[in-house]
């Protein structure tokens, strides 16, 4: 089990990958916003130019109807540009809100997975300590048993040696006794 990543480690890795993806999306949106802001600035510059155009057009055309038409056209274009700008800003706010929500969700999932991983590590650490204590206890028992076996073997050797010596003595006595018995038996036979 030591070689395979735990499920919480996989969740943490997935969370980090999601956060990196979100960071890339935020960067892309930031670039898009900068581009859109540049476009808005250009549009506002164009609007300023367009606002100045009716005054110039009126000065060049005089007080006829074509200047009013040009002014109405510029006002309509100005309104369209403002509507486009409003749509861009609404989309931007929506995307930023979605990104913040996704980032918060991913962050909370990563924190939860990290918390679970820490809990698992703590329980494994406790299990490791418990197993080490058990192993030390078993080693102590085995050493004690080995010492007892050595003592018992030494006692057996001592008893065996003592019994061998006693048997040797008894054999000697038996040999002497057999010799005495054989001698008595021969004497009995002679007498009979």
C-alpha cells in the first residue's frame, strides 16, 4: 500500500490541477478584459471624435437637415457602442463571478482533502507507534524465552551428566556384584 497513492492524495492532486486550470482561465480572462478595455477606450475615443463631428459638420454644412441626420446617426452609434460595452462588462462580471466560485469550491475541496490526508497520516503514525511497541514487547518475550531455553538446556545437560555418572557408578557396582554373584554361584555348585 506504500507504493499506491491514497484516494485523498489523488483528490489533492486533482484539486491542484483544477486550481491551475482556473488560474489559466483567470489569466485568459484578464487578457480578454484588457483587450476589451482597449477596445472600449478606442470606442470612447471614437465617440469623442463623433461628438465633435456634429459641431464640425454643422459648421461646414450650415443649418440644414444633413447635420441633424449626422448627429442622429452618431447618437445611435454611440448608444450601440454603450450597449456593446455594457454586454462586455456583464459578461466579464459573470465570468469573474464563476471563476471566483470555482476557485473557492476547488480551494475548499483541496483543504478538505488535505485535512483528511493529515488525519490519515496521524492515524498511520499512531498505528506505527503501536506496532513498534508491540514488536519491542515481542522481542523482549523472545529474548526471555531464549534465555529460559538456554537455562533449561544447561540444567538438562547438568542432570544428564549427573545421571551418566550415576549410571557408570551403578554399572561398576553391578559388575562387582555380578562378579561376587558369579563367584558365589560357582561356590554353590561346587558344594553341591
